[in-house]
């Protein structure tokens, strides 16, 4: 009887030992909660960052664009001829070259520098003996270079006539003003000094370009003053 009880007790102990060895421990609940909450926290952080407005970099305000400059009508343009023109050697419609002798200034600043190239047109050229009244020569500037670009301009005409032997007059057409300037001189040595200066600014007619009964000839480097008949707008 006692042996049976001992055998039964041993069997129960072995069963309990076997059950204890084969059973798996349950993982702690805190690990699941920690792992599941981590992605949620990351998502919330990303949403918070995306909802915040991005700061834009402040750029300096651009400098104001320079305003165009208007050269008013009546402004004098003194140029020197690039080649000789005359009542006999030139034809109506023929172009001539010139360069600005004095700079054009507005409020003390040079708008068009001296030396800027210009071009003009022979409006009329009549040699001596072709019509009653003597020889006639009329010139007008048509363009001038501003910042390297030719700009069309409108000017009054410089008109010179020769009436009879040794009588020459020079006027500026358009309003009856006297010719502003007609200064002689050829490049290299100051030749052509025989061309006298004509008084301007309402002084009426001036001296003859050449004396004697000859056609009107203005050599290269002769200085002529034209006036703008319309305002000229230039970009600085």
C-alpha cells in the first residue's frame, strides 16, 4: 500500500515538472505598448513639422530702373563734318557723316558725350549759275549715336546761300533764327582757317564762307550747329 502511494506521488511530481518545463513565458505587456506607441509618436511629430510654415528668405529690394532722359527741343547740337559738302559737289538726298563736337548736358550731366557719331542729309544743293539768285546749300541732321545705338532725330536745317559776287549769307531754317555757328578748320594743321565764324543767337547774317564768286563749299572738320526741332528721349 505504501509503495503505491509513493509511486503515485512520484508520478504527480514528474507531471508537474514536465508541465513547468514545456510551458512558454508570456512576454510583458509593457513591451507591446512601447513598440506600438513609437510609430504614432513619429507620425505626430512629422505632422507637426509639416504644418509649420516655412520661412522664406528675405531678398533685398531691386534697385529702381533708371528713368529715361528727355533732351528738350531747341537744344543745340554742334558737330564737325566728316567730309566736305558743297552746293556743287553735293546732291539733294546725299548723306554726310559728322561727330559731336561738344557734349550734350542735362542738369550738368553728360547725356551724349563729345565724339558721338552722327549723320545727316543734304536737303538742297544748287550750284552757282543754275538758278536765279545764286548758289544754295541746305543741311539737316537725321541721327546721332546714343550709347552705341543710332537714334533718329529731327533738327532745323542749316541753310547757306550765295547771292551775287562775294555776297554770302547763312541762316538756320525753321523759325528764322540765325546760324548758331560755322567754324572753319581742316584736320591736321588747322587748314581751312579761311572759313570765318558766323555770329549766332539772333545776330542775323554773318561773314562769307569763302570770298569771291565761288560755289559754297564746307570742308571736312567744319563745325555746324543744329537745333533739335523735337524732344529727344534717351535711356541712360
